[in-house]
C-alpha cells in the first residue's frame, strides 16, 4: 500500500555495456522489463546512428513476414480462424548467426511461395482459357445457328457466287454486356454478320475479380476483311475472350479431343502445385510466429542500442535509464547474466538527476481501472499522493448516491461478477471491440459500483422504484378527526405527519420507511433529506482533499505551504461550510417533530451570518449563535490575505537571505585557493555540456510579479471554488431524484399495466410487457442513467476533489519490455 499511496522510488542509472555483450544485456533487460532508456543522442539523425543497418535489416525481414502472412490468409485451406498468435512462451532474441539463418530461410520460403503462386496462377489462367474454348466448341455443336439448313444452303450459294467465304469468331462475354454488345455489332456491321448467343451451363471464374460468372458464349459469322476488323475491334472494346473458330465439324471434333486431354494434364499439374503450395503454407504457419517474435525483439534491442553513446575508446556503450530503486539488484543480475560470455562484466552507476523522474505505481487487475480514472485527468507527479487509493471507495460511493436502487445495483453486480469470474477467458480478453475492452478493463469498478448501489438503494428503500418492507413500518393510520373513514376510503395517498397522535411510533430500523411511498409529501421529505445529505457529503469530500495536500507539502519539504496555504484553506472551508454542516446536524438532533413548525431556517441563518445581521423572525439555533458566527466569518476572512500574501512574501524573504549569503561568500573569496572543479556537475548527465551545467547551477532569479500573480489566481480560484464546488455536489441530490422518478414512471406506465390482467391472457400479457420493461430498464436506467451518473461522479473527483491537492503533471515510467511490444503488435 505504501507504493500505491505514493509512487515507487525511481533513480537514474548509468549503464556501462561492453561492446561484445551489449546486445545480450539489453535483451535480458527487455525480458525483465525493468528500465526505461533515455536517448543520449538527441541531435543525431535517425539514419546516422550506429545500428541503423541492423534496424533496416529487421524491417526488411518484417516485410517478408507480412508477405508470408498475406499468402497464408489468401491461399491456406482450410483458412485460419483469426490472426497468428504469438507463441507461448516467447523465444529469446536471436543471436547474429541465428538472425542470418532466419533471414535465409524466410527469403527461401518467400521465393518458393512466389514461384509456386506464379506458376499456379499461370496454370489457372491456362486452364480457364482451355476450358472456355472447350465449352464454346461444345456449345456451338448444338447451336441452331451453325446447323441450320437454311444457313448451309446460303453458305453454299455464297461460296459459288463470291470470292471470299464465311469467317467465324467465337468467344465469351459477360452477361451484363450482351445487349450493348449485340446492338453495337448490328449497327457497326450493318447486318453483314450473323450472331448467336448461348449461356454456359457451368460458371467460370472472372479473371479480374475472382468471382464466379455464368458467361455467355457467342459465335459470329461474317464475310469480308473490313467487317472482320470491325468485329475484332468491338470484341476488344468489350474485353471479350475470342479465338478463331474452325469451320468444319471434323476440325472441331479433333480440337475438342486435344483440349480434353490438355485439360486433364492441366488439372493434374494444378493438383500437384496446390498440394505443394499447401505444404509451403503449413511450414510458414509453423515457423512464422516464432520468427516474428524473435525479429521484433532483435529490432527492439537494436533501437535501444541506438540510444546509447559510445565511449571514448569505443570498447563499451554508455546508456542512461530510469529504474525503480527496489529493482536495482535485479538490474545488476541481468547485466551479469547478459555479460557472462565476455571477459569484463557490465555494470551500472547511480546518477543524480535535475529532471523529475517518471511515475510508477504497482498495478493489478483490481486497481488498474481506478488508476486509469486518475490518469485520465493527469499522471501523478513523482512521489505525489495518489488519489486512486481513495477513489477505490469514494468513486463507487458517489456513483451509488446518484444511482441508488437495489434492483438496478443487483443487475449491475451480476454483470460485473460474470466478467470477473470469466476474466481469464481468451475470447473476452482478446475482443477488439473498443467499448467492450473499456467495460472489461473496469469490471472491478463496475462490481463495486453495483455493490454500493445495492447499499444506497437499501438506504433509500427502493427496488425498481418499489419499497421493500424488510421491517414493520413505524407509521400507523388510525381513525380520528384527521383520518376519518370517508377520508381513508376516498384517498389513495395520505400526508405523513408525525405530530398526529398515534400515527408515528419510532424510527425505521434501517433506511427510509416504505410507507413514504404512499405519502403525498414524499417528494418534499426526500428533497430535504437528499439535498442536505449531498451538501454534507460534498463538504466532507472537499475537506478531505484539502487535508491530503498536507502529505504532499510534508514529503517535498514545503513546510511553509503548510502554514501559509493548507491552514488558511482549512480555516476558510471549516469556518464557513463546515459550520453549515454543523447547523444541519444540530437541527436534526435538537428539534423534535413537535417543534418543526417553529424550527429556524438554516439558509436564512447562513445568509445572515455573512451580513452580520440578526433576523427576529428566525429564532437562533442555540445560545450565543451570533457571536460564534461573527468569529467564524472573521477567521475565514482573515485567512484570505494570509493565503494571498503569505507564501509569496515568505519566498521573497527567503530569496533575499540566500542572495545576502551569496554576496558574503563572494566577498570572502580567496583567489589563491584551489580552483579546480569537475567537468560535469553532480546533477549532470554523461552527455551534459558545460554550458548547461553552469546554467543549471546558477541562481534562479525571483520573479515577484509572477509569484504574486500565481498565488492570487490560486486564492481566487479556491475561495470561489469552495462556493461553486459545494453547489456542484447538489448533483448528487438531483440525479438521485431523477433516477428514482424515472424508475417510478417506468413501473407505473409499463409494468403496472400487465398486473391488471388475469388468467391465461394475463400471463401472456405479463410475459410480453415484462420483456419490454426489461429492455427499457437495461437500456435506459442501467446504461444511459448509469453512464450519466458515472460521468457526474468523474467530474466530482476531477474538479471538486483532486483539484484540492493533486497537480497531475508527471509522466509514466514506460519500461523497455518485450512483452508489452509483442502484445501491442498482436492487438494491431
């Protein structure tokens, strides 16, 4: 809990990696995921770094792997169900010799796949063309056009009277193009052709799109070279597949026999090619996941080595990295393991740093959802108090105050509990739907929201807007002058008044009495109750946030902020709004139902408190109230100038004292003393320039205007924010009433209608209306209302709570880890 309350201690380390073992050391660090490397060559172009050749080599291998994966997805039979998953456990990063082997084998496999795919494609094209010729010849064998006796006699007459004879063109055309193709042939050739169209019995694959098409066979008879040229141009325009057609039947039969034999040969070659192609693809499926992971690791290691700076002798690489202090022994063991084969071990040194370290919180599946809520506002600064520890309780509670209903909370709890119990299911964890991943990641948050909603629903005594009679009601309707028999018979609802003798006996054991659901003044009672409850919860929540800032001031040594910021803020908050909570609770305890008509108004007292006036129509709550209120207002007003001027004046005085001490040191300076100084200061880095060190070590000038302006903005924001933020917590009251009223409307307008029917018809009607009621409940009350309450609870934490103590100006520690790289690539 200590590291969850405040981020883990992180230090800057300088790694000295021997050139022969640098690759292995970085690989070991990648397997463990311990450190985040810094770039020591920020001014060097990415294409001019030492290991850019190895990185490009890995990128070329990744292109080869992409080609192999595309071939697998396109040609493997049966196809894979989903992408290729990384192997488990993942292999280690390859050594240079192993990388050469992977490169050779992958290139050989890709080359064979290209050759086999090209050959397979050529054979498919040849098979398709031969099949088309065969089908056309078979189709025209039974064509009325070619075997017509009239055409035969006309052909004999044409040969006897003309020089030229008939010529034939056969082919196939897409069925969509047949009408326009036929129309253009007729108009262009002016009737000097005879065309016959027949639809194929078997569909064939389209050469461009790959879809199966029921092609149309055409046979064109023409005479004359000019007509033949026109016919060929029109066929080319429509992208038909044409070929010369034999005139005699004997030639056609001979061609058909040759085509059938050729088709059989092509089919045999195709089957063998396809079998060999499947063998290559299965071999690629077996080795590709291993290759991808190993090359990804090798590329990551080379990119990290590009961040390092070579030493003067070029015998080692110098790297800088952020590492958790608790992981330093593991870091040393990793360096020792990585350099086990070399003569000199790699080692590290701790460096002081002038820049703030990154933030690291230990997370698990339970705390990750709550930490993501805080990080969405801003990552905590280094060693700053983490609001996620308190958000685990406060966020579900504030949500439940607005969403309180036993039935709705139970449905939400069941849904979240199912996700929690099935969290190891790969189908749920690997789902790529963004909304589902968000809900699944926050399953524990939803579980707590459901449990807290059940609790607050029990306090409100609401279950799908109906009251639960867990205990006997403390209210009893007796026949009297107020509740006569005629009034009871004619009134569905009655006004609840505890002052009537015999009506109210004792308080309800837990929560709100269910009898209030039958009262006319139910909304008046609930409005007063929930409004005061919202104000009390809000002021306690904000005061707790102000108190948490003490831990930040104390940890960072800002003791002056405790006296000049924290204490004035607490005085302002407690003297005004804390006193408001006191008046609410005091009125609840001090006044009985008999005194409700003469009880003073808290709102008028609060207004008179600021005006320093006394209202004779509004009696005081207790003796000496005016004196107490005046003292509290004076204390609150006195805290404002302290908050406004205290910290800037303290900084100014401290700056003057420090400057005076520096002047005294300069006057007492002895020029004959040793003037040696290190080339790099203690808070510098290995690549720090001397000018940067001197600039960082110089005394920072005190900008009084900037400091006073910043503190003035903070003072105005805090004082006005206390008022506006307190009013903002009234959303707890508003959304709670809205949720309750919407639930009641849904019950009265939908579910109550089904309960009026009886018998078998009533059962059917109840089933239908209940289904409609369930859909509306889930879609409106659980999803829409739940999302609304979630967003309002989010705003209360970000603006009203975290704004009191949390800066959120840090950045996360992103350790160099192979597992995160592989998971990220698998998600893509």
